[in-house]
């Protein structure tokens, strides 16, 4: 994943002091903002896919056939963006653990965006 490698490279440069501080802060915030955008995008996609599955005829047919509907809904959720959501979430967590500033920025942005969406 290019984004994951970019976060690792950026973290390495920060720890070794190879980048100017101002450039690092701006670049780090841009990367964190992009990670947050991707998390929210794929979170919405997977929830929508799961909702559509439960509302579909396919769910009713699976229930009549004796198939576990919740497991089938999970499969639809993962295919609909859940897999990517979990991967991006892991990358975001990795970035947040590696940098206190990044952690604070991610929490702040998630709080602001959650307030906007309600």
C-alpha cells in the first residue's frame, strides 16, 4: 500500500530529524487528514452495503435456505469496503501510536467531523 509506505517513510524522517519541522508538521497533517477521509469514506460504504444487503431479496432467500443471514451480511459488508476500512484503520492507528502530534490531530479531526455529520 503506497499510503502505508508513505506514513512509514515520513515517520522515519521525523525520528531521524531529516526533515524541517514546519514541512514535517504540514506534511504529517495532510497525511493524517487523508487517512481520516479514507476511514470515513469506507466506513460509510461498508455500512451502506450492509444495510442494502439486509433490505435485499438475497437476505430473505438466504434466511429461507437456512443460511446465517448475519454472516452473509458481514461478507457483504467486507466486500463493500469493510476490508479496506479495517486496513486503513490499522494504518491510522500505526500513525497515531508513532506520533503524539499525529494522534492528537487524528482525534481532533474525528471529533470535528463527527460533530459535523450529526
